[in-house]
C-alpha cells in the first residue's frame, strides 16, 4: 500500500517518481534531475555538459529563453555523442537508451561520431574502459537533463549512478553489472525527499510566518544557493511564531539541500 510508511521506507526511486509525477510540478522533477547531475559535475569531461545542467536549472524556473535551452541541448549532444561512440567501441555492447531522446539530426551525428571513434581507437592506445564509461554516463545524464525530447527523471538518476560506479569501482565488469553506485542512489533518494518533502503530510504555510526577515532570508538562500543559511532561517521562523517541527527540523538538519528544497519552496510560494 502506498502511504506515509511506504514513502519513508521506500527504496524504489522509480515508484516514488511515479507517485509524485501527477501530483507535482515539472519544475521539481527538472530540479531533481539537475541536482543528480550537479553531484557528478566533476565526472563530466566536457564543459558543454556542465553548462547544459546550469541552463536546465534556469529553465526549471523559466529564467531562460527557449532558444538558449535548445542551443544548450545541441551542445550537450555534441559533448555526449563522441564519448557515447567511444564507449560503444571500447566495449562493443551498445547501451543506447539515451538515444531515445535524440532527434533524427543527432542520430546522423552519432554515426559520424561512431566512425571517428573507430578511427581513433585504431590509432590510439586503448583508453581505460572505466574512465570512458564514467564520462559517457555523466555526459548522457547531462544530455537527458536538458533535452527537450526527454521526460524529467527519464533515467537521469540511473545514468548518474552508473557514472559514479565506473568512477569509483576499479573492477569494470562489477561496475557495469552493478546497476549504478549504491551510495549515490541513496543520496538521490535523500535529494528526492529534500525536493518533494512528505506528500502524505505536507506542511501548510501560515501567512504570519512570512515576516520580511523570513522572506528575505529564503529569497537569498534560493538565489545564492546558500543552503548553509537554513539554520538561520529556522531561527527567523521561530521568531515569527512558527512551531512546526517538520519545517524547523528540516532547516536545521545536516545534509544536502538543493534548489527545489520543499521548505524554501513553501516559503517562496514555489511549486
Ligand atoms: Zn531542504
């Protein structure tokens, strides 16, 4: 049965996503994808992948023009295709689920990238398969996050966990078979909780909490991504008469908070 207990204990991110998909906004799902990608920025070997994630985060809040999103998606595809082709060449067992999100134009460019990778592989010493697969999955996660053809949470978490598995497990076959790094998957479920809170017991906003100090702090935290200021926000909320322990505890508990954090969203009236 899907209820409060299930939500607290669930380890199946896919089912949690299914549960909130029709009950929440596309923005929050997009921000979750961005948060998964931001954790693996260091594994993205092409700056165009990193740039695409930044644009995707702005897109979630409708702060960029559609043209800029399309351009970032095009650049992310250009970063993804060569490393995807190389991953195929060094392993010979294509894993092209990200290609569902590619346009016909991108598919043509993939063929070009594939030919280049084969030529490069003939002349260069064999690259480390784990390095190639880590970069391949990280670039794929970034591409899926920005692609206008991909659904939010369309496997971004899986691709990010696979990138970490190949970056941290020296045994390539074990990393390949693992289905992604387990600790990273736990971190993703925590991020999911940070963004979606508890849909079974949502905190109801009391307007008197919204003093100028609270609003100013929450706005600054969001704009500056300064989540280390959340405990200060908790103090300001208490000064405003807030005694909701779910809200105060969330602001004070250690752990990763990201754009879309349910607490800051609640105070800024973002959904
Ligand atoms: Zn939070």
